[in-house]
């Protein structure tokens, strides 16, 4: 028996109830030991995180795929977990301490880490609760965490193995240094902002009386960072720049420090830019670092002039004047910094070249807007800083993934991203994997006082290595070993996600998968490689590529067969969302207002391969209305005795309308399966949307009204069931509710079988029903054009009807009367007089207008309206063809003019058609 549905569709109540039921009964991972596996891993969100609109898109797409494959009978495993998020989590806990006038350094490292674990247990589950609200059908019974003991074991093994294979090493290089957090950070954690700054020009005197060919005794250099002069080590000019050819290899003097260094030739210097000469500070600029290395300056010899907090310190050569020591690099708290003092001293020395503005006035510097790197969490300007860090030889690890993509072992969708992938991977730099934090996977390296390093999976193993190295017999005979204080970059651990979450490296011994699985199943063997990874394009290199490197290196196989890269969710005007712009959209607010199903369907419908998604709340509201329409259609079915189907195959049919709807299910299913195979989420969503709204609700239910016999009840119930199954991956909550409302079911919809109609399209029935639908649409449009009421019943004449028309006239008079609103159709020539002509296929129906409207008055009205629309369209066309208007007007004004022109042009076309109909 079906359950009568309430009149009002209330998403909130339904969503909470069904999610608890699914999770509580283990339905996200049903026991299917012999089924074909399908595996996908969730990009682990930060344990500190809250659901943002990007998460909503990413996880909706994943859930659609997982629910789809589960309905197709596969052993669908969606691995879920969170990332320990080293910097973010440490910052959160430190802020909590600050609220109590406390700080991290008041604790030992071990005690502070214990506090982080306490925070994680109490407050670290926010985002996982929010993923549940979105409807994500993840295997929560196996929830993972990148700092769990099992995962830590995998991380440690990978580090040690890579070190022993000489693919991890310690090196002195430049890193993105955050002076506030006092740690190296990744490129992904650097945000570039346009900041108003200055461009200074200075004289660097040539040494020993050397001059340029022009007689000039100095070289002009320009910089936006004058404070770095304190660590300059060269001036570079282009090898082909004739102005400087005679002084290449000669010495030059930095005026403040007195440091002498050479003029070097390097293609980094652009002869067309400024003076063509560039000061080189290899210890504080990424480009200069490479120039310095090419000039033969070893990283260990490069000068460092800043400490970890961005304050000036003495360089190795001791040439920084004492007055600079301890100054911050910039002006801070109202006190001039090193930048201001350098400019002042260079000016006093007569080495500042003033900037002359357009009015002829002299200034110390030229105003410039400068792209400046900021730490996304610390919020201060990033300093390229020379430090000893741990690096992965990414160039060697990148070779296997490059070949995997080239050979098709990994398919990147959309394919257009392949070029970007190859470009980055083929020019990859060493990967800095160490961070100066307390929270995270501590680097498994122990140092002896002589600098010897012992890398091992445990301190006990490190001691064994030390015993061997020093030729000692007992640990107490060894010098004291100190463990590396740094931790690993969180991207290092998350790169192991596709296999470490499946039990690697201990999966060689057969273990039970989870509480829902049979013992003795090797989870890794069954579910690696994963089938698909869905990811934002913005982490293609930081996460996706690194998973490919580690997976192929340690398991000899790709981590996933397909990689789908989606775009960003942007504001309605196309801008990137940011808190500073105030245009961030909260997905939880949208769920509160419209329901999770509506938000999910919006995400799917708007996800077009290779494009960003523009946020449009009115569209989300529209999909809430779509859900309401399906709800009301189900209530109509209940009111007419239409319940759930007992058959997966389509019922037997005799009437054209029932044959037609079965065929429409077959067509929609084929379109949906093709779209899902191609990962065209928009095409899949639009296919099921059109079928539900137009085909089933607007036409099928309308066509069967008043003539619902047993066959029609069976077919309508079956068709509604197919809708619920096909729509379930996109709108899981409402479909599960309606599934059970339609009667007793042997299983929940989440575990139902994907449609198998076992039926063919009846082309004759399809042609008949489409003829009826086209006639209805065309007649409604014609009525609207000449001002006839939509519900007005009319008589029509149809001389020489086509075979389809003849059949419909003889078998579908009820539908013609009730749906098309034709009380009679005469198969003969129409009487003389003004008439409305409505075409459908090869047929043309004539509807006399005598007594229905004042034909002449209607012609006059239409003619007047046509003239007004044509005049307005012509005026707008003139404006849009004016280049001055297009160039000078505001973009929104141009856009409005185009929209208005399109409207009036279409209106004129409609009015001309209406006049033509009146003859």
C-alpha cells in the first residue's frame, strides 16, 4: 500500500531522516563480495574545515557517480577521511590558547601535540557532519585520518624508502617562507595580491676606475625591494647587450655594504627593460637563485640577510652595517624598516636616481602596482628564504605518470588539461616536503653531532644504523642523537591517499575490509587502482600528480584510471569568490533554504566540462520547484491508484500513449548512460530533467487523465519508478521518500537495480503522440499570438489528413478535446472566411475565427505593436553598430542593449507570424 504524501514538500525533515537511516543500516557499503568493484576516494578536506561551495561541487559529483555505480550493482567503495592540515590545525589550536592568554611555547612539543589531538576529538568533525547534510554516501565505517597510526606507518615507510632510494635528500634552496608562521609553505598556500608600491633606481659604482664605453662609471639597477641590496652578490646583464660587453667579469661595488662582486652575463636580464641591468640577490629571490647557480655561486655560499621573522641579520661576510641589524624588512608599528633606511642611505650617498614624473617633478621612486606574494594563512608578505629543507626528486618520480597519461593508462577529462599536465610535469622542480611545525608527521631522521643523518622508521632502527656507522656495540656508547624537529608537508601524506587508505603497506596479509565485509578480503588488491578521481583543477599538481607519482612508484600501477577535473564555483558575475569581496556563498545556507537535492541538481546541471560554474541562486530555487513538481506528480499518481511497480522490465502495453512513455524511458536511459560514461554531468542532469518535467509530468500525466485503466496504472507506476531510480544519484532524498511512499518495497531505493526496461521504442506510437504534443504546443502559441484564451475550445478543419492524423482523429478524440482543446476536427475543407492556420508535421489545421475575435481590430493592434517593436529594434541596432558606444559605455549598458535588441527582434518576429496567421 502506498503512503499518502503530505501536500507540502519539506526537504529538511526528509533529508535528516533518510540520511540517518542509510548510514545507520550500513547501506553506503552493502555486502557485495562477488560484485565488480568501483572505487573512488574523497579529496580529504582539512580537519579544521567547513563545507564551502567548492566542496559542495566536488562531493556532489562524486556522490552522483558512486550512487550511479551502486545502483548498477557494483561494490562501490567511496573512501572518506580528513587531512590533518598541519598549518591550519596548529593555527586553530594556537588561537584557542591565545584566548586564554596562553601560547604554544609554554608547552613541550609532546604536550602541545596532545592538545591538538584533544581539539581534533572535540571539534574536528564539523566538515564530516556537513558532508552528511549534502547527502554524501561515503563508507563512514572506514573513515580515515592522515595522522592515524596506520596512515602514519605508511607515511614513514614511504619517506624512508625514498631516502634509501636516493629520491629524498636534504638541500639548501630557496623556499616560500612565511615570517609570521615561521615555516616554509607550498605554492598553493601563496596568494598573489596587487599592492601599490614603488620602483627605485640606483647607481652601483664600477670598481677600480672601470667605466662603460660611454664613460659612465656606474651601472643603473632598479628594484621594488631595495632592502635586499644588503645581500646582493652580482649584477647581471644580457650576454648580447653591447652597452655592458666591456665590463662583464669586472667588479662592481654595493654602496652601503661595500661588498664587491662581479658583473655577470645571463639571459635573465632583459635589455629592453629599464637599464637592462639587474641586481642579483640569490638568497632572497627565486629567479636570482637560479642566476646565482649558473654564475657558479653554490647555495651554501649565498648570502642570507633575514632571520625567520623577517628581521635583518648579519650576512656570512659580516658586511651589513650595524645600524640595520634587528630592523624589520618593512616599516612596522610606525618604525621605519630596512627598506626605508636603505633608500635613505643610498640617497645620502648620491646613489639614488630620482624618478621624474609627467609634470617634471623629481621623486625618490616611481609608483608601481606590484604583484606581491602573501601567505594565505599568515597574511604577511612571503619571503624567498634560503634554508636547509628536505626535498623529493620529483623529476624522476614524474616520468611514470607522464608515460601513463601519454599511453592512456590514465585518462584526463577534459582532455584539454593534458597539455597543462605535461608542461608542469616535464619542467617539475624538486618538491620541498619539510615544514617547521609541531603538528604533523615528524620527519624520521636522527642526527649525530658530526652531522651524520640516520633515516629510519623508528628510533630503534636509527640507533642500529648509528651503531653500525660508529662501530659501537651498545647504544650508550653512541653520541647523543637528535631527531629532526620538522614535520612533513601535508601534501606528502595525502599523496598516499589512494593506497594507504586501503591498508598499504600491511595489506599483504589478508584482513577484513570493515565491519560490513567478509573476513579474508584483501582490500588493497580489490580496490587499487581506483576507478576515478574527481578533483578541482587547482590541485592538479599539488595532489593529483603527486598521487600518480607515489602510487606508480610504490605499487607499480596508476592510482586511478580516470582523472576528472572540474572548474571553480564563481560568483554570479564570474568573479572568484573571496571573503574580502563579500561574495562567498554558503552551501549550508542554500541547503537550509532549498534543500540538499536542489543544490546537488544545480551543481550537476551547471557542471560543463572545462568551464567554471557561475553561482545562480534562482537556478537552485528552480530545481527546488522541480522537486516539488515531482512530488505533486507522485501525489497525482496516488490519487489515481497508481502505486509502485513490481517489475524491472516494462509492462505490456497496447495504447499508443503507454507505448510512447515506455519508449521515452528507453531513450532517456540511453542518453543518461552515455552522459555518465562520458562524465558529462550537465548532459545527464538535463536528460532526466527534461524527461521528468516535460515528458512525464507535462505530457504523459496530462494525456492519461480521465482514462486511467489497469494497463495505464501499471505503466505509469513503472515509469515513475524508473524516474526515481534514474534521478536518485542526483536527488537522493526526495527519490527515496517517494519510492517508499508508493508502496511496500523489498529494499531501499539506494540499493535498487538500475533500469532495464527490456523494451524497444515503438516508432509508430512515438510519431502519434509527438503529433498530438506538437499540435497542442502550436495551437497554444497561436492562441497566445492573437489573444485567444488558452482554454478556449475550438473547431478545426483538416482536409486530406496524413495517415498519423487520420489515426488520431479516429482513436484519440478524448485527448484532442481535453488536451488539445479541439471539440471537433472535420476531415474536410474549411468554410470560407478569416481563419487561424496551425501546422503540425505535414498537416495544416484551419480554425475559423468568425465570432471568436474582431479580426480587423486584432490586425490593427498587431500592426501597431509590430511597428513599435521594429522601431525599437532598429534604434538599438544602430547603437550597437556604433563603435564609440561599444568602447565607451559601461559593459553592463552594452549587455543590456544587446538583450533589449534581441527581445524586440524576437517580438517583431512573433507579431509578423501572428499577422500572417490572420491572413
